[in-house]
């Protein structure tokens, strides 16, 4: 099994915190879509005949695509690959794009999962982030999607920024439960270089993020989600039983995937490659039958560290047998390095797997780097 990610690099406007590759101009949208189709053709052998279990439209803002454009891309994949009959096909969407007519059109495509960028149910927060939509649209878009027949929905939320006090954060979570959304991705606000938010903070126009606030809100998130029966299956992801994101779960479990579009990444277990993050250069390269990608061959150490970094984030944990399958006796080395984290109560071992404790989840990146080879 394998997955395909398609990057749609267009947005209506730039969120202040975002460092993903996108353009606010749709001038070259048609040429870009033609290039995506051609790259799918050029990359048809990358996954070596693996059945496609997931297709994920990310961005940018993929909900800017017309239903007919989505169909062309999925049809191209289906023509060149074997696609599972129950494939998960996800479309990232902004609430302001999900009007009744658009949702009805999406219902006529193979898309069967919507990832809606809610971020907050408060207008002042959304304006601070420079989001296009407003709070009433956030709630209405979920209800409209459900009324149209989309049951497999995930909502994105952000916490840990100055405007979000504990009461507002609890309200956002309660609204998700009220709306009966089965999956939530929640991310702590991070300040990425070369973003508007980073510039505002450096110029003292905005306060820096508060790590203690973020930790408190993450703990509340874990407690409330657990009390509502949601499984915390990856650091930033929670779902009702059986509603995991197949596509993202496969990332964390080391399944092969192909990335299509400018800035998209691909991984086949032995190599990793990434496309150029420039729309014009991407289009030109593909038009001349050239893959606009750089590639690295993963060393044994790379593969060990990759597995540690991804597996430890999940509820399935870090399987020591899988570690030894990458490099003999590596589990023994890791167990010795892990002892300080056992002593602090940040990780635990059950049978032959290592898991983060709830406290350990606050330090996931630190623990992973401490275990790297």
C-alpha cells in the first residue's frame, strides 16, 4: 500500500503564521494543473506498482479547485495506478470555500474526507491570524458538509498564541464536540522564520509565544479529548475510534508515498526527494519532461532516526524489533540512551515497544533527538 500527496500552491491570502509554499496569485493555475497531471505521468513508476490506499490534496488551499479539476487529477492517478476500492481521498478546505453549491459539487468527486481549517471559533483570533473566514463560517461549513453527506471530517485547531486564554480554548474544544466532528488536528502556534508573525515579534509588534501557556493548553487538550472518548493516536491528532487519518498515519508508520507538485516530498523507504518550491520553475521543468526534484539516499542512520522520530509520536509506539530490522542490535543502544527518559517518567516500555507518557508528549521532539543515532 502507498499514498499520493498533491500540493495545490494557491491561497486567497497569506496567514501570518504560515510557511508552506503557496502563491496568492491564480495567474498560472491552469498551467500548474496541467503540470500536476504531467508529473503524475512522469512519476508513475516511483511507487513500483504499490496499490494506492490514500490520496491527499494539501496546500495551500486545495478547496480553490473546481470539482472538475479534482476529477482530472484523481482520474489520472487511477489510469496509471491501481487504486484501492476503499481509498481515502482527502481535500484540505477553508470554511469560506465550502458553500452549499461547492459541497454538492465535491459530492460528485471521489473526495470522501474533508480536512477543514477552522483554527478558532473566535473572530478576533481569526483576524489576528489573517484568516479569510470568520467564526460563523467555521461552524456553518461543518454543518453544511455534514448535511451534504460528508461524515469523515477533520477540523484543524491552533492553540498557544497570545489571544487564546484557557476559557476560549475550552470553548473551541466544546464546539468541536457539539458539532460531532470525529477527528481533530491541533497544533501549537509556532513562529517560523520569514513569516509575517516572526517579523511582528522581532519588531515588538506582537509578543512572543509563551511555552507555559502552550503546555497548559496541550494538557487541557489531552484531558478533554480523552474524557470524550477520543484516541490520542499521534502528538497532534485525536479521533473517535476508527476515524484515523489513513494518509497521515501511513507517514508516521513508514509507508511509501509520492509527492506531486511544487515543494512536495516523496519517500519510498530507501530515498527521499523533494520538488522545487517555485511554481514557475516547477511548471517549466515538467513541461520539458524533467523532474524538478532533488533526492537523497537514506543511510542506515537516516532510516533509524526517521523511524524513531515518527514512531515515537504515535500511540503504536516505537517497536524495538522494527528498529533491529533496520540495524542489528540497535535496540540495545537505544535502550541505554533512553534510560534518563525512563527515569523522568517521560517514556514507558510495554512488551517490546516504547511509548511516550502524557508528560513525555510535552517533550516529544527533545526525547526523539536524544535517542537519535
